[in-house]
């Protein structure tokens, strides 16, 4: 996978090697191996330890081709790759202290054709929140748990990628 740091013109090469004990992932960046351990994951923020050093990251924008984020105040753009998707899915499943299961995630890429629920309303598991269109088929994205619909992260007509956050349910 390639990624670009700030204004540096050079693209860096990175790859996920394997998952290790205690929720850590072994990665190789620019030919050097590093250990990454997720501490806390929230809606658009997460904390992690990279080679025994604490870092805070905030996702600014997640599109179908790349993710723009700020890590410790430094802008970073990461081109999406299937291995990155795997890591993000694992991080969401781990949840950390931020409770990753709050996020309603798109399981498919598509276009938002309808938003069926309103922010601030109570929803039950199975209630339709968003309807996506993909390959001329409409797919209802339903609440994964009972709770309060805190935030809807998409707008009607917007395109979403697989694993994009559509809404937050608390």
C-alpha cells in the first residue's frame, strides 16, 4: 500500500505483515518493521502506540480511494488497499475504549438514495437508517443495535465506499 505524508513528494510503501498478541499488528513501512497497538477507537478518532510511542489520530475524510487524516498534528493521506480495509475492520471490532460498535458501517459501495431516520430519534435493531443503491439494486442499511441515532454522517446523493461510517448510534 502507498501513502503520502504531508507535503513530502515521495510516496512511501507499507504493508501489513501479521496480527500479533495483545491486539497488535506488525507492519512494514519503507522497508522497516514496526509494531502498532490500538488503544482507543472512536467515531473519527483513535489512539495507538507505534514502536512504544503514543500517537493520536483523527480521520478528516474517508473516500472510496483514500483516507485523509491527521496524526499528532501532521496531515497524512493513505491510499486505500484491501489489507488496510482488513486492519480497519479489526480495529472496529476491537472497539477499544471508544466503543467501535457505535458506528453503522456500509457493507457495500454505493450511492445514498434515501435517509429513513432522523438524528436524535430512538431506533431499534433492524430499523432502516439509510438506503443505498449499488449495481441498480437498492439495499437497506439497518440499525445494528437499539439506541439513540446521534449522528448521520452521509447526505442523500453521496457516494460511499465499503466500510464508510454512515451513522452513529449510542
